[in-house]
C-alpha cells in the first residue's frame, strides 16, 4: 500500500483540527480542554522546529560558503538575493494598495462596529504591547538595523531565535574566514559542520513525522481561542481583500517560477506545500525555516550553496505577505476612521513598509508592530492608533497565518530564481528519515 504524501497527511490534520476545535466551542469546558490537553502537542512541535533553526543556519550556511571555493560567487548570490527580495516586496505592497483603493473595504464599516471593536480590543494587552514595541523601534536611529545585525557576543546571538540576522552575519563571517585560511587548515572544522548539517537535516525528518498531529493541535487551539464571531463577520470584507491580495501573490510567484526557471508552477507548489501548511499552522517563518530548506533543497533541487543563504535571509527580511497586509490595513484603517490619504501618503506606505520588513522578527504578530510604524509615517493621529489596531485585531491571527504562507512561498521562489541565475538549480535528491535505519538496527539489506 502506497504511503500517503506528507502534505496530504498535514492537510487532513488541519481539517480535523478545525472541525474538532469548532466542536469544542459548544461545551463550556471545551476551550479549557483544548488549551490543557491538545495545544501542548502543537507547542512542543513549534519549539522543536525553533530548536533546530539556528543549528541548521550555522551548519548549512558554513557548508554552503565553504563549498563555493570562490568568494566572488557568494557576492553574486548575495546581491541578487537582496535585489530580488526588494522587488517582490514592492510588488506585494503595490498589489495590496491597488486592491484596497479599488474595493474600499473601510467604507463598509459602521460606526457601531467601530465602537464595539474599540471597546473590545483598544485596551487589549496585545494591542498595547504592539504600540509599545513600535515606540521603541521608532526611537532608534536610521542605521539601527545595520547596528543590530552585528552581534557583540556570538554565543548570545545563537541562543536567541529573534537575533537571526546576527546569527547569519556571524555565520557568513565564519564561512568566509574558513575559505581564507586554506583547505588544509579548514578541513577539520568544515567536516564538523558537514556532519552537523547531516544530523540537523535528519532531525527535521524526524520532527516532520509528528507534523499531522501537531497541526491538528495548533488549528484546534486557533479555532477555540478565536474572537467574537459577529465581529469577525463585520471584518469579512477587509479580510477578503487581504486574502485576495495574498492569492494574487501566489499567482505572481507561479508566473515567475514558470517564466524564469521553466519549472512547472503546480509541481513547485506541490513540492513546497508541507512548508506552506506549516507556515499556516504556526504563523512563523522562523519556525518553518527548517522545513522550507529541506523542501527546497531535497524536493526542488536548489543547491545548498544558494538555499543556505537565501532562505535564512528571506525568513528575516522578506515579508511579502506581511508587507501586502500592511498596505491594505493602513488604507483600511484610514478609510474606516475618515483619515484622508494623498498619493504621496501611499508612496510613503510603500517605502516605509519595505524598510520596516527588513529586520522584522519572523514571529507571529510582528506585522502589527510594523503597521504602527507605517501608520505613523503618514501622519496618522497618535490618539487614534489604538483604535486603528483594535479595528483589525480580531482577524489578525487568521490573516497572520495566511500571510506567513506567502512569506514562505516568496522565500522558496527567490531561492529558485537565484539558483537558476547562477546555475545551481539541479535535480532533487530526496532523503527519508529511515535511510540508514538498517545500519543501526543490524538488519541485513
């Protein structure tokens, strides 16, 4: 009997999780039961993925750079990666702004709904924490993001998943230095990182065995902890505009993959679907990174020299889905609260959303912090910021799940484009978790 493909297993787990979560909203004890007995399995799964994210970046990026032999190749990969990421982000923001100006979802929100949303969410801890974090980020200098990229303690950087840019900087520095000391002196350390890379990839395979159960738990918890259904319904048009924009970005990626790499876009989406489904379930590009790297390298054929740089950088600075959402959300809030936006304001939104995406944490909820910065850049009244966030807070989590899918898909697309441009897009080499099982169980092949 043929084993069911992983993406189908995950999809079944997601559907069952949504149905189970919905069923648990009826009994009084349902939400507590899911929180106490179901959600921990999802939390453990996400922790395991985050646990191996930094070791994977260290091992994979050092291996990728040390295998290059020529530093100029790395420079070529780096420049192309950054330029393409900037291009796709600008496309995403532009799509969002075109849709929100055309469909005007903010004009359909009644004053009664605005008042109800404000009373429900304006003083919510989630909203106030986002405002405080945005205030801290706004108070920093224009080159603060460059300063933040350079760690003063490598061990502290690798012990904190939120410092991924620092980890990437240190790892690139280490990899280039490894190239420059000569092959003989570099061999012991290179062999260590080669071996570490193999071990971490095997850990990814083992963790993914539990993915269907984990997404069941994660989705069940999302459903039982969702807000007031009536308020969610009132924001349906806004949410629909965001989702439509995100779908158009998937179409854009498919067209790019088809025309630039000559790769079947349906095959591409099928190959990365486990990473997309996990991105949807976890709302975290960083947590999904190990799976994205495994799918892009082993199932699509992108060389590790490319994927080990492009994907970790993308998980940190490439936020196409989040940037699109910010454009839609900023204009929606302005429409709902009667704040007039000029063409210059909308150009400011494009520029600020692009800059805010660089260095933004690849974790759930970071998009709302960036949104506050975008709103402040167009002169949105400070006393109405909490009301503006309250308007969209009810649907932020489901939309966060959707935009993370686009973030991850964008990372994979750019990895393919860069790999194709430097001749590093080859044939897939799929590995399974039990490839070497016979060797450790003493069974004869």
